[in-house]
C-alpha cells in the first residue's frame, strides 16, 4: 500500500510503500512541478557493537524511474534541491525485522497472542495529559471511565480504555522507572538488583520483557524520539535488542536540520517516529505476526510540559502542591482489544476495580507478563520479588508504598499539614537537608561547590491518609500498642533553595521528637534517595557526569563559577 508524506497540505516529493517489503518511490509529477534536481540518497544503520554511532553508506544518485529498497538497512536520508535553491532533506526508516515469520514460531506460545503497543511520553503527569491532550484522552479513555466509575454502562458505542488514577512512579528519573516497566526490577543509583553498572556496562543481558514476547513468536520494536533511556551517559546495548530498533533513526532525527524546534525539516519528529511504528504494525498485521512495540517520546515534554499540546492531534511548575502530585503521578492508560475482552470478560471488572487503587510500574510489568503467558489474573503464579501485581487481578485497597518498595519521598498516600516556615521543626529539617547534600558531595569536594541554605520555600508534615489508616488497622494498632515506642517519629516534606547555585530541592526528612508532649527534637534525618532536585541544573554538573553521575543533582562545578 503506497502512502504519501504531506508537507502542510502538499504531497511530499517521495512516497513510500508499507507492508512486509519497504521501498521509497520518487513522486515524479510533483518533482517535475517543483523542479527537483540533484536528488541523492545514502543508507544508514546502527554501527556494529555500539549505540553511540551511525554507519553511513556512500552518497549516491537516486535511481531514476525506480524505487529505493531499504532492506537490510535502518533507513535512508534523501536530499535534493527544489524550486531552484531550496534544500530538501528527509529521512526514511526501515521497519523490516531481522527475522522472518517462520523463525519466530513458538511451540509454547498461548493460542491467543494480542498485539502490544506502548507509547510513553517523558515527564508528563496524568493531569497534564488531561489538560493538554484532551482529544487523545477523550478518544482513549474518557467514555469508559464514565461507565466504570458508576458501575453502569453509558455511551457503549465509544467504550475506550482504563485511566489508572492511582498510578505512581517509583523513583526520580526516567531510567529507573522504565527499567521497572520493562524488567520488573529496581535499578536506582543507591539500590540496584543488577550486577552491571549501566554507566559502564552494556545492558544486553537484562531480562527485558520484549525478550519474552520474542520467545513467544512476537516481532519486537524499540523506538525513542530522542534516544537516551539506556544510553544517556551510559553504555546502552552492544547488540541490537529488538527486531526493529530505531535507535539510529531517532539519533538522526535529533541531530538533523530543523526549521523550527521539535521538527526535522517541516515535520514533527514525534510524528515521524509514530508513523514508523504505524508502518511496523501494518507490516506485521499483513503477514499475521503478533508484535510488541515500545516507544518513548521526549522532546515536547521533558523541559516544558505545555509543549505536549503539539502532540494532541498527532495522537487522536513543579513547586506547587499540584506540581508535586504531577511529578509523582505519571499517566497509564490501557486499552484492550475487543476480542480480548470477549475471550476474558472478567478483565473488564478487574481493571475497573483497580482504577482508584495505588498502582505502579511493577504492576505494569506483571501485567505484561500475564499477556505474554496468556495467563490472565492468576494470583498463584510466581511474581518477581512478590512486589508488583498484575492489573488483571484485584489490587488490595490497603496497599502502602512499603508494600511495593517505593520510598516515602515518592509516595502520595499521605495527608499533608502545612507548617509555619519559622517553626523550629522546619529549621531543623532544612539543616538536615543541607547537611546531607554536602555529605554526599564530599567525594567530589575538589570539583563541586558546597551549598548553603538560601531560602525555605515550603514545608508540610506528612501522615498516612485516612483510607490507608483504616485499611491497615492491624499495623497501626500494633505500632501504637508497642510499649517500646517512646519517641514520636514524624515525616516532614520541605522545599528549599540553596546558595550559591540557586538549586531548588525537595526532601522528606524523618524527625524524632522526645514525645507527643515534649517537642524537643532528638534527630532529623534524610538520605540521598529522599532528596530531589526540582529545577534544571543544565550543564553545571558536567565535571562529575562521567565519574559520579549520581551526584549531578547536587553538584555545581566550581569551574562554572570561575
């Protein structure tokens, strides 16, 4: 099937053919109209054994009255001159898997193998999606949630998906959160369940879920608009991890010519990635092969969240209380094939019952395991570290952050009481944060500035919310009845600005007081994992990026102040 790329309302100078074989054709009538001359192309692919470089073929004239095959390459860059002096450059990605269907057959695969497509958007909360992607939200989930919340069926002709409203992240940045989704494991700076150091070692041996899908006969795809989850200041993959790996294509888009931000030429980069995924889906469906696709979009959302408005038609801050929840609560929207709902009617009730339960990336991983096994909602099957739980099973209403190994700092299941900024409790917690930051900076004190307290911006005392307390009476009654508990322990969330770098940090501090009646502060303690940098530090920490990457959020290089 041939499809044209559009430039505004005009057809592109080239058209491409999807399905299992992929070619690029010159649109000769349009080329003649615009006086397209000097048309050349060169192939590109990922360099062997490296995520950090691209191998290019020689520049050659585009074949006249013929087509350009992308077989065995990651794609091609086509260049020319039109309307006498205007440069024309456009990249095309290949979506041809390395392996044929006959090599992908699995004897142990379940009879029904639904296709799985995951599209992630970096640094975007659920509420941000609702505000800035209303068309997408309405198309994907809104009608179904209206139905399930009230336990009645309305607007059944437009049932969408599930909006998991209690979904929270497990750590501070993209890498550990996506590792949890794709492997079920924890891989934070302070605690990793892997032997490899991703800053130095390749991650090929990690148990990524796409390997399970591949073993069950799926074709697999990995695509990032701006490659970086596994390769930002890290080693990445030595071998191509999936059948179709758009690493080199994403790198080329990121480094290519832009007539405006977020575009390659005159097309949004996100659209080019999504078009590639769509062609991959079409090509696999045409040969009857199931597929697993994981994609991640960065550019329109990472630094300026309102820029994701640009994605809405394609897809049809942080210092306030709302901002805090936005940072900790990403979006997870699920949509299941109608055939799957017909074959397993209990899944609808399970997902609907979990809409307002606390869920996280570990649960998403276990849900993917259910899909690849074809074993939906089986509570008796082994779970990785007994941590996550498939969303096709009932998530306990009494669940706490401790149950799923999430630090208090990232937990949203608390009630917050605003504190006076002059309260001695607040001053003690601010000193604890400054002390912890400088303590962490000791190994790099020759390179990084020590920090001082500039200003206290906000402080809240945290207590478990009523729902958690009521559903965990056993735990709280046991604590209150323990005669050995003589001190009063509480948690304070504080936001401060530091000097001389104007860093804004948010931290959770454990405060121990003598007793409920004696407010004398015995200790105020925090840790590395409990402190987040919530404003950008840009290039100011480059002096430790290669040797002490985990200290980037704290470090301001002395050389930057010279």
